[in-house]
C-alpha cells in the first residue's frame, strides 16, 4: 500500500490514473485517480532544475535528480535515503533502463515517433505500462498499465520516475525548438503590403 492512501497503490493504477498540471504557470503536477484521489504530487523546486520531488499523502518524499551529460543517470532517494537502484540513459535517445537491486531490469523507451507516449518494458520486452501525454500549454498524461504491472513491486517508483523522464524530455524538446527558432533570426513581419 502506498503510504497515506486508503487503498493500495495497485487499486488506483487498475482504476486508471492521470498526471495533471493544475495550472499553466505551475511546475507542479498531481497524480490523480479517476475518482479524484490525489495519489502524489510532483514538483520541481526551481523552474528549469533537473531535480524533482514527489510527495505522497503521508509526506514521504521521493527526490529524483539527473546527473551526467552524455551518459546520464537519475539518482533516486526516498525519505532522504538513497535507493539502491540505478536508471541510466543516453542523451540523444532518452531510452534507458532501470536496474533494481534484485537484478531485475526494466526498459524505458519512446512508444511512438513523436515521443508523445513512453513505455516501461520487462526484460522480455513485455509491455508493463505506458504514459500517453497530451497538451501544449498544460501538460498532462494518462498512465495505462498492463494487468501484469500489478505484480511489479517497483510500480510506484516506475510511475514517479517515468513522469520525471517525460517532463524532462518535454522541457528539453521545447528548449531546443525555442533555441532553433531564435537562432535563425526569424522575426515578425510588420507590414504585408502587396
């Protein structure tokens, strides 16, 4: 059971959950079930930071922080204590792998060409769950787990880490687009007299 929730985390996952950005200018997201229960909140302490916090209803804090440039990894802490897990990925692909202490490895990869969906896969390439993002100004995503995902003990961790990766990827993609248009000297045409 996820701490502070009246029902097990898996119950909410099976019911259907969604990451929701409550406001356009906020760097905070809420993980909500279909019945509106807030399962966790995701915040970035500083806009543009590569660090994020996930807070569960009982106050337990998960801290996720990206480290590295070409060979990136995400450092994860729960309640201030480092977890003995490693998530590694390369800069340009954003596909990666979560390595757990018991030897299990879960892969993370883009689900489509446009990178609007992302998926967790078991070592056998079995689909465990996906994030389906939408929105331009307000960014949200549905989480669609496979039935087998209920048997994965790392499901809360994968839910929080997956959203962290989706948000980072979206932010970096927007920064690249902004820099690309600014770098080409595109300017607004003031007059269009023909």
